[in-house]
């Protein structure tokens, strides 16, 4: 069914995704509480979520033990030239700065995974904004996914709203394609009712096309494509073109005994202690620390 606010470019992207992955239905997400409540109820009925009593709107989601982390060994940058992605190293020395794959090889990998991968499943279309909708430095993406878990998390991690369609107009956007890689009927029994395909997992970034392709994992860092994939990897390439910088960051608030909260934004690379710093528990009397945001 036609959606009046969706531009021709966005419509074409959705139609091409449907043609490739062949879902049984398409749901255009609006980010509303009603939509989230409906998905939560469905996931509870399927045994994917369990409501917890300690806090309001708090749920337990158990995953397949094979799908619990980002897989950097299966995360690739797709560029025509190898050294657009990797640093020059001495002969026989493997670069630790990333993984490169040629466009030709990626096409083969994509064609071995994505055709028909959403058979029997619903394809959710998520219009999202990284930053306030319409903000001067905000960036827009559209993610297609067959995971209701991803839909619930994206409305927390990003701004998901129909206003994104209005703001986008006919401009370009980052194309985010994700599938858990388990078409129905399911051939093997799922662990904790968590669909994933770890043997075929791949997360690929095409900076020139501003595309992200993720297959086989439902874990947040691999499936919430606005996070590491868009806001760090693709954004780094956009930043190089536009004259800004993308980096891992934390935002935290520190309140001394006088009650005047101060805020700290810190940009560190991986494994430098962002999470440890942002999750501090003060031992000094009267001091408070809260984590506002972390990537």
C-alpha cells in the first residue's frame, strides 16, 4: 500500500529490499508507544521476552549463546581499493585497523545470503534520525529488518518517527539492510526462541554507496545499524567528505554535593575505558554520577 510521505528514492529502496528478501509482509514503523506495546505483546507470546517486576517497562530477553557480541572478524569495509580501508603494512603483516573486501567478493557473499532470507517473516521499515529530527547536523537512515527486537531497540537508540519522512524529502539517506538469516519455516530448533545464523554472519559497509548490509546476527552491535555501523564507520566517511569527525563517545553527568550538575563529553577509541568511566559509582559522600549516553 502506498505511503504518501515516502519519497521515490525511499520507496525504490523498500521495493528493492522486498524483491530481494521476499518477506511475507511489510510494516512501516512509526516509533509510537502503541506500536512498541503491540510488538512487546507478540514477543512475550512467542517466549522471546519476559516481563520483569523490579522496574516499570522492564523485560528480559535471552539470546542464543552464539550471538552475544560484535564479531569484528566478520565485519568488513567494501571499497574498490584495498588501501582506502587498510593502512599500508610491510609484506606479510596483517593490518589490525580493519577488514577489507572487494566489491566483487561482496556481491558473491551477498548473493549467497540475502535472496529469500525473509521468507515467511515480516519486514519492518524503520525511518530513523541520528540526532534531533531536522537538526542541522543530524543524519537520516532507513533500516529494513526482520527482527522485532531490533524495532524495539531502534526506537530507544534513535529517533523513529513519521516526521523523518517529511524531513528527508527526496534527499539521500543511509541504507541499512538487516536480516537474522532464518527464513521460515525454521529448519532447526531455535535456542531461547532467538533467531540467528552465526555460521553465515557478515556485517558489510559500502561507504561510497552509503549502505550497510548485516546478516545472521540479532545482537545489538551487529543489528542496530544506526549504532557502530552508521554513526562510526559510515559516518567517518561522510565526515571526511563534509569536514567533521566521527568518534566513539560518552556523555555523563557529575553532580557534586552543592547539587550543580556538570556534563562531560569524552571521545576515546575502543578499549580505552569509556564504559568504565560512564558507569562510575561514586564513593565520595554527596557525589552523583549518571550515564547519559555511550557508544
